[in-house]
């Protein structure tokens, strides 16, 4: 049947029955199909898992809401008080003095002194991160706690630390966070009177503590530095004198230049040696590989080494092998043409072997040259290394003294800077901490006390509901992902990346298992192949309720034929990933459809492990495919024609053989398949499942292509992917997939 005839059938049926789901699956661009499929998948998941999502969301919302309400009843509101202290003086005189001392010791230029002012504005002599942590340590707070316990005995260190907050006051400048010289100290407690008392005592204690601490640290630092300066100065003088003696004695103006030159030469030799080693390793590996291949008698690798010289020779070898492959199918092995070709082949192989030995000999010579070059570079390296190790000991002594001198100078310079800085700090003890804002309770704008821990509001409950809903949706999608079967034809098309040839709906006519022992009556009206397209519309089922089913098979048959209208498909394999997915039923109905349009159809049951077609069709299985393969049974005796359909012929599986793979891969099987193509317009093979069995692959490799049946709500996604990968690996053409068992839409 030509392409125009199928187009006419398809258009007529589309106009009358738009409800058939398989009509539009082959249309549209891949990008549009993927977008629609994604949205349809999301909507379908929500519909399928709505009950799970609702139950999970309601359960989580109920538990979280109950916890929020219960926790709100237990919370006791805390109030807060604060005071602010100035940690460093507001003026920058002390900072400028320190920077000037540093500038003098570092020998800064006049232009660099312009940067001192800006540095003084940004910098700080206090580490606020460490200070805020130290002020909350147990060692610092114990004296204050002992005093507070006289009035409030329940105050302990852990309680005071958790309720105390010390933070540096910050501000925004040019979009960046800047720090001030102020500390904000806050304390929270359910009792406002206790807050006021604790803050007042804390302010007095911190001011006194920081004054004493600054005085103590300053005095200790000055004494320590004064003791360290004198030995450092003496050490610098001694090292300078020793260095001067070495310079005069050995004339070491730039002793490092000589060592640098030798090191550069050594590095250059090391790089050259590495290059030679890499080249040697590659050449040796290539030589060993080609030598190993040559020992097997295969010398075609010569073309990789000398492509231009041996391209013609390889062409002759390939030509002789092609002639042998062709002649072996026409002549016996001991025939004259075969023997002549064998002699030519052996002659070319001998010539190739001689050339291979010549190339290997040349490669071996190159390896020996590289090895000699490597030994020469290694000897040069050893000689140069000996020169470097023989450098005078005085040079190493010179470098050691120079390094020690630089370290001693840096240390002495640092101590002198610190001594001057501490001397400036010693006169500024009175400018320690200063209370800027007295202890007071924090209040709102209306004068009420500020509550630090407000009870949860309706906003918390709303957030809990939103989060619960999201978790419910997530659980629903998780259940969907864990359930790895297909739910819609769109999912099958998206995963398989193959055309969706048809969608078979669920209908009573498909429920064949309940009446396997009953013969299925013909639901089709046979039409002669010369009948016009108008007569083809009579190909309907006698049961009107099952019309969508037969309409689906019309589309399936039309889509298969239109895959290659110029060269009609003469044989195809119907298979699936596992048992029970409806492949045998699809094969029967597809054969019925083809025979109804005038095709001579042969339906072959290639499932010799679990034959089913004879049961479905109510015919005998005494003689079948296995008997034709293992005996001299003729095709006329094995093939059966259905009494109610003159165009449909069936070849059952026959007696179950002990080794199905041996029969399906035999030459006689290939011969029979070729004979089928001569006798029939279309041959349909029903094979065992693909996963775990090789039967389907053997049959499919000898047909025009394969149709994979996928059962909705049953077939596993991973098994479909695995089956398609196996077919691709075997280079078996897959026409497409068929979605079976789709619920009515």
C-alpha cells in the first residue's frame, strides 16, 4: 500500500475519532514535546499523589502548629537594658604619634607621610573581636558575680554570660561596614530592677578593670622590651663584624651569582633528560606494541608508520579478503577460485611480514640512539652536580651570617618601635574607658519596656503551613520518583527517545487471559487489496465499545508503514522488556490489521520458551517453528491459515526444544526467514522478553526493525533503558515504542 492511501485512511479517521490518543505523538519538534511533557508530567504527578501530599502536609502542619502553640505558653518574656562606653580617646593624637614613630623607623619618604592621617582615622589600637570575648570570660566576671550575689544569690556565671551581650557599635560608609570606638553592653532579664542593678555594677567594674589591666600590661611590656634590646644590639654588631671579615677575606661581593649560573645549567640538563625519557618511553611502547601485533601475523599496523608507502599494499590485502569473503559464500573451500585467492593472500602476507621486520629493525635502531643520548645527558648532570657540591664552604657561611643579620635587624627594629609606642601609652592611662550612655532600660516608642523574646505570632503558624505544604509536595514527588514504572505515554516517549508509534487503550477485547482457551473470533472485515480507500473505512470491530482499540491498531499499522513509504517494511519484531506486557496480543491484532488491508501476513511465534500465540488463536501447536528447524517438515505443513481470514497465516512455536538459542541462530533459521519474505508481504515475529534472554536479539537482527511494547503502570523505566541500550549495542534498528494499557482519556 502506498503512502497516499495510508494518508487518506489517517485523515479520515482523525476527522471522525479525535479521541484516539496516538494520533499526535509523532508530530512537533523535540523541544516543544519536551516542554509539554515536563508540564504534563508535573500536573499528572500532582493528580496521582494529591492524597499523599495532602496527608503529609496536614500531618506536618498539625505537629508544627501544636509545637509552636505549646512552646509559646512556656516562654517567659525578657526585658533588656544597656549602657555604652568609649574604649579609645576620640582624638587621634596618640595614633598619629605612634604612626610617626613607625614612619621614622621604617625610613618612609615625605610623600608617604600624607597617608598617616587617613590611616589614623581608619585604624584602631584595640582588637575589638578579642576584647568582647575576654570581657565575658569566667576569670574576668568572677569578681563581679561575687558582688552581685550579695543582692541576688541566684546569679551565676553561666546565667550572666548567656544574658550578656557585648558588641562594637558599627556604621555604614560607602556601602561598607565600619567600626567605631564604642562598645554597646546589653543585659536581659525578666526582672527590670535586677537589670538596672546589674548594669550599674557592671559599668563600674569594667571601667576599673580596664584601667588596672592597661597599667599592668603596659609596665610589663616596657620592662620586657628594655631587657631584650641590649642583647639584640650586641648580636647585630657581632654579625656585622663577622660579615665584614668574610667579605675582605674571600672577596664575596655577589657570591650567589656563581651558584645561580650552575643551577640554571643543571635545570636545563634535567629538562632535556626528561624530554629524552618521554620520547624514549613512547618509542619503546610503540615498538613493543607493533612487535606484539606482528607476532600475531597481523602487519596492517605498517600503514600507521608509513601510510604513503604501504597504502597500496593494504588496499590489495583488503581487496583479496573481500573477494575471499564473497567467494566463500559461492564456492567450497577446496575449489580452484578459493585456492587461488588464498595463494595471493599468503603472498601479500609474506611481503607484509618482511616489510614489518624491516620497520621494527629501524625502530629498534632509533631506540638505541635515544638510550645513548640519555646516558650522555646523565653523565653531564653528574659532572655539573659535582661542581655545585664543591663550592667553597665560605660561601655557605656568608649566606648564613647574612640571613641571621637581617633577622636580628628586623627584630631589633620591631622592639625599638614597640618601646616608643608603649612609652606614649604610659602617659595616657587616664584616657581609658569612659561611660557615654548610663545604664538604662530599653523602651519602645510608646514608653513600654522592650520585650526581647516576643511570643510566636500568626506569622510563625503561616510559615509552618507553607513549609509543611512544600514538604508534602516534596514527599509526593519522592514517592513518584521511587515508583519507577511508566504512568503516561509521554513519559515513555521522553525516556525512550524513540517515536511513539501507537497508544493501545484498555478494552475488553484486550482481556484475553481470562479466555485463553477460547478461540478469538475475527473482529475484522477482510478487504481485497484492490478495494478503494472508501471501502477501507469498513475495517472496524463488531463491538462498538472496543472501537478505540482497533482504531489504535489502525494508527499503529499506519505509523509503522509510513516510517519508510518508499521501501515498505516486510518484517518486524514485536518484543518487550518482561513477561506480561501484552506483546503477543499486540502482535495478533497488528497482524489482523495488516491482513484486513489485503496484505499476506505471516505471524511467527518465535517464543519457543513460553509459546502463547496458539492459545490466543485457538489453533494447534503440534507442529511449528521448532519442528521446521529440527526436522524436514515443510513450510506448507508447519504454517496454518486462520479459517476466518484468508490473508493471515500463523507459524506457531511448536515443540519446546532444549536449546532455543541454537535453533534461532542456525543457518536454517536464516534460510526460513528469507523464504518467509518471498512468500508473504509482511512477517511479524513474536519473541521472548529482551531482558535476560538473547532470543529476541537474534530474531530482531534479521528483520527490518523492532517494535518495543511498554505496559503502563507495570514496565520498569530502568528495564526499558537497559533494553534499548542492548539493542543499540547490537546495532538493531528500533522503529519505536508502543504504549500498552493506557486508560481512556
